[in-house]
């Protein structure tokens, strides 16, 4: 049995008297009310009043307590057709909004301070002391495998104009102009080599026209006296040497100015006899070097160690060609007349021989190469039948025969037509021993 309670006094149904009839006609009847003898329970007071606001769709307003006066007036009922008033934002949301605003302000302040710090750093680097700039440039050269000098390098005797690479071990290489002649220079292991045309070498070695005629036309490698150049690449222009120069000038009185070098903004550090152009950005890179004596005015480019064998591949290749290089400072000579040592019939293969002697100032055994020619006239004149060459290692102060064989060609076609044939020879002393070439290549690879 379902008991329907009586509503409290003063209560009106939300929709008039028809509402009760409607509820009574529903299955199960109207919602059951607490008995009159038991006061309805009250929920704990909420923020803003002792009762919670009415819930949408609830059939009853909050019950009233008849015995205890309410500390605040009860909330006025809201007409059913009027939507509930929007509640004020809660305190946590206000705190969250304030927190977000605070973080944004702090971020803006931090970004502003960072920008100011970067600006100050740039300004400070521009005001860097010359001593510090030189020391940092010296430190940057610690990772250089090679320095390339593009410009002019002069000594008391020679002026080189071109592009010279100087490796960490002091080996120098590059296309240059030497005494007005275009050449390729290679300085390594106490030697200075030049690759020049035949005419330049014949003039340098003071070779006569007859001897020069025995050499084929073309470019030849040869060694010149090291005193002729007068530049110590290893001690003055290698990466370690240049780093030492920078550190030395860091202890001297210098001035600083703003300029450009190699198309980049640079700091120029000047002393009484030298000037260094160092990049304003990019790690204190040495861009240009100028010196009063020996006179140097050249742009500088550093090649890092990480470049590996590719950085010296051209140097390595030309080192392999030095086995045939002349020694322009030594003059070998013929110790006896050249002769046929085996030649039964003209026109058939004939072996010729000559005794050669190295320069009297040679420090030890020397390689001497003799060029031979068979001709119809003395001193290699007339009709030329054929040429050959031979090389021998001769002890200092001694003489030794070298031999070679001429066959084929004009000799085979016309040699038998002549009763008299002349043998002519011209000796040249070479600069290095055969074993020196692989050793120099090994040393370059392991700098």
C-alpha cells in the first residue's frame, strides 16, 4: 500500500491545482512525501545560502524548517518560465586566469632580458681586446690541416705570386709565378722543387743548345737551391707556426680597427710590422696576413683536419713524380767519350755507353741520367737516327759507365745506309734517390 503524504502548509504546486491531479493519475501516484510528524531532512548549507539552488525538473522547492530561524532570508523561487540566473565564476577559475596572466608577463620579461643579453654580447665582442682576439685566432688554428695563402710571398731573392698551400708539417705546394715564369712549386723535406718548361730549366742550369736538343720538349720537375727562395714554410707559414706568430703578437702593443677581408667583416689587429685580419663572426678565423719582412700580403684560408687525404691529394700525386726531377744546383759531367759497346751492323739494335761523374760537391752517391743520340754528324747534328737514356747511381768523386740500347725507328730504316755514325750524350744529375719518393709520400700522409 502506498501512502501519499500531505504537502507542507503554504506550499503551492508549480503548475497550479491540475498538477496534483496529474500526479495522482500517474501509475504509482504522486511522489511519496515524508510523514508530517518527521521534519524533512535538510542538506548542509551551501556557499551563498543555507539551501542549494533548485534543480531543474525537480517537483519540490527546498523544504522549510519551522522551528529554527534561518540565518539568511530563503532564496526567492524562480518562476518556471525564467531560466536560472548564471552563477558567478568560481574562485579557482579567477586564480587560474591570474596565474596565466602572470606566466605570460614573466615570459615577455624573460624574452626581453634575453634579447638584451644577446645585444650586449654582440657589443662586447666588438669591443674585445686585441690580445684576446689574437689568442682566440691562434686557438682556432689548432684544428687546421692546411693554410692556403693567395697573394704575394717575397724573400730577398724571389717573389712568389699565386696560391700556395702549406700543410701542418710545413710542406708547401701550388701554382705560382717564379721570376716571371709560371710554375708549380713543391717544397718538402728540405727540398724546393719547381715544375717549369724545358726552356726555363735549360736557362737555369746553363745548358748549351746542343745538350738541350737531347731533351724532349715539355715541362720538367727540378730542385733549386733552398737559399734561392729564402722562405722557411714550416717555421713561418704552417698552421702551428702561424698560431705561434699570433700568440707572440698578442704580447706586443697593437691597435684594433674594423674592416673587411675576403668579402667578410673583419677585425684588423695591427702592429709595427704586421697586420692580422680576423673574422668578426665565425670563430675568429684568420682571413688575411700581412708582414713587412719577409714581405707577405695574402688572403688566408684554413682547411680542417677533417678534410683528410682529399686536402693533399694533388700534393701527393706530384710527390710521386719527383723521381725524375733534375738538381739544378749540381752539374754532372762526362768522364770519357761515349762509344758503341755492342753494335755489329748499323741499323740493328746498338748498345751505347758513357762514363759519367756527379758534381764534385755532391754529399754522397748521386743519380746521374745520360741522354744519348745517334746522328749522322758530330755533336748530334745531321740526320738523327734515334735517342735513348740511362740512369746510374755513382759515388761522390767517382765515375761509372751507364748504357742503353737504340733500336727501331729511323735507325732501323736508314742506319745501314751510313758508314759513319756519331754517338752524342748529355748528363744531368737528379735531385732524389728512388727510395726518397715513397718516404716523402708516407710522411705527408702521416702529418
